[in-house]
């Protein structure tokens, strides 16, 4: 509420992460070249979530080289932030105005348009020429009751930053300029609507994936999106993605971030992003898109397989017993003193109830082998943990889920790691169990599915579509990510296709059923047959290997470079 002062925990609830200097200066440097106003003009710059107003300060300092009359407006719901901003700019010649109100519903108005009309009429009669913002992320928005009515982007699993971006685009004057710092969740399916608004209602000039490490004490990967409020679909968007080496050089002061971005930039057509279901395909150039579009015409893995998670339990295996209903449940990951029993909803004082660790490194009575994420390698699985069964309340799930040969996929980590379990092992919640559906052709075996998931093709898709080029603090694949991966279109009447399917199954089964290692020769032969099934040739695999080579060489990527394009195609297909 306007006028209120917020403490550290309250600011976290508001999603307030103040912008570091390096990013505020970068944003200004990216936006200033877009300004096409003559000297002597009057320009109004606004930040609807101004915080400490560092974005406005950076823009003033970097843009003031020309003789332009700037007015700066800062809006924030936090009264403390407004007070600090007023003190910071007190006595300066530049015109600064700070307004303590909620930018989503200014002046506690019943709808955003009414509030913004009042704000603009009072403070900005000539309209807003430029908006810079690091909008809040992950804030509690439960107190807003009419979001679905008032915002196009308030659908599905949206975030407060979606609403701020929509507010920015709505209230910016035609041909106005915007620059926004956003978390990388903007690339996810849940935020398609706000990407559609940006691509349809503005001309995006640049999308820069910066990654993690820029915000102190916050493990969020962030991006910058900037452009002009002028619909256009016939232009290219400057796109760049900093890898970890780039970030280290920048954060240590050894490199200029603006120069690195210019050196790494590629041009991606707006039409390409629109055609890709309003996706920000910043890591895919035109050649890559031809390959991705070819793969998009394939079936998806979901067509032929089921994908489920294992026991709802972390790898630590610590569980608590409710004193009220006597049922067990996993201990919470946070360090709070109390929690609620998921079965009877009774509040539980954690230190006062029974504890047990039901995952061990030694086989004990009533224990069965358990696969956790760290036990899975490429094709292989090593079981060295055991899970105690029989605790009422623990979601072990159906025994049929674990029975039989199955593909196990590690949820966390870069790229994709898929192995095969031949031993009916249980898995925990960070492992996906993938099996062929009962109705599919028997030529689609567990070994074939593992080979597809472990192929360079699938890693390439993940790199290009998810931007997975190196280490991040919370990398993971969702079940939906796996389900939508491309699976070859198979003609079971074609003898060559049948031979390829049987060959892949034979090579994988012979190599791993008896825990033998996958040799480079076998790996190349498997990949050769996969290339045939996807109808991919030498030039397309050159792109695939180039993409893998450009990632940070962590194990999931490095292990795919033990062979090369020539090894796969030395005898043709």
C-alpha cells in the first residue's frame, strides 16, 4: 500500500530485487542508440518499480551527452524506496518526480486504465517516451482479486513481472522505447502470453540472456528485453547469450559487457519467433531453425511413452510421523520450526515428532534398491542406495510403475541424462520413469527410447530451445519438457527403418545389459542409425556438434564429443 515502509522479508514478498550498477548501465547503453529525438526536445523517462532509482540514474548519466530536456518519474509501492530516491536526487538540476503508489493499480483504482489515466494526466501530460524497469519477480499477488479481468497476461501460471511488462507496453506512447530486466522464466511455456504481447505490439530490438551471478545473494538467471512500441514483424532481433566464461570476465572487471554482447550477437528474425509459437529462440540462428523445424514435424516422445515420477521423497530420505494421525510424510526442506501434516492438516512441531531416515547405503530388512538422480549415467545406472518400505503415508506409488525394464531420466542437471534400469528398482521424485506404452509397436523398445533421449539430436534440441549452455544453480527438465521432445516418424513397413530400430536395440542391449561400457565405435553406430531415423545428414550434424562444442564443457556435454560427425558418416547412411 502507498506510504507503507517494508522490511527485508516484506520486500522479498514484494519480489523486490534491486538492480546492480553493471546492469543498469548496460540497459542505458542499449537504449540510448534507439533514441531518435532532436536536441532541445523534452523526453520523459519512467520506471514503474523504481526501487532505489538506479535505472533512472544510469540513464540520466549515459544519455545526457546530448542536449535533451529529460524528466524522470519513479513509481514504487514501497514508501521507503520512494523516500530514499527523493534523498538521492535532492538538489539536482534534473527534474525528478517520485510517486508512492502501486503501478499495477495506481491510486488504488478499480482498474489499471483508470489509475494510469489519472497518473499521466497529473504528472506526464505529454505521455511517456521511455520506460526502464526491473519489475518485481515472484511476489505474492494473492491480494489482487481482478487480475484476470484487467490483464491479458494474467492466465495460467503467470508472475507479477508479466503484469508489469503489460503495464509498460500499455502505457508507453507510440514509438516509445522500453528496456526491461526479467528472470529467465520468461522463456518458459507459462509466459507465452507476455511474449506474444511483446512480439505483436512492439518491435523487439534485442534479447540478451545474461545468466546468473549479477544479483547479489539471488540465484536467478536474468535477461534484458528492449525495443520500441511499434508493431513490426519484418525485422531481425539482436540476440546474445553470455556463457560462464563471459560472465566471469565481466564480473571480474576484465571485460566490457557491452562489447561482449556485440561480439556474440546473432540476428534472429521476428517471424521465426512468432512461427515458433511466440518463443524467444535467442540461441537458434536461421540454419538452426531449419533443423529445429524439421524436428518439429516429428512425433513427440509422449506419443509413444508414459513419463512418471518415482517416490515423493528427496534423496536424503528424512521423514516425520504426525502425532495426530500417525502417518509419515517427507520432512520439509526449509528450516521452519513447524509444518503441517499433508494427511490430516494438523500443525506439527518438527522437533517434537518422530523422525526417521528411510534411505540408506546398506541393505536392511524391508528395503529395496533405489535409484536417485546421481545414480544415473548416460545409458547406465548404478544402484547403491536402499529404500525402506511399509511406512503408512509415504507415496511409494504402484509397484507396477517400477516393474520391468525402464528408462530413468535425471530431472536435475544440464542437458539430459538417461539410463536403463533392468532390475525393477524404485526411484525417487527427481527421477522420471519413461516406458513405452502398451499399445505401441514392439520395435519401440526401452533401449531405443534410451538411445533417442541420449542422442546428440535431443541434446541439441535442449540447448537451442532451453538455452542450456552451461552451469546454472537450478537446472532441470520438467515432465512436459521430456514429453514434447521429438521422436522420429517411423515407417514400420520400411525394411531399412526396421533394421535401424533393431540395430539400435541390439547395440544398446549388448553394451549395457551386462554392464559393459559403451565404446566409441558402438556410440557412433547408434548415432548413425538415429540420424537415419530422424532423416538428418552430415551438414545438419555439423550444426549439432557445433552447438555442443559451444557449451560449457561439463560432463553431460563433454561426453558427447568423444565422437564427431566424420565418425558417424564415414560410411554414409
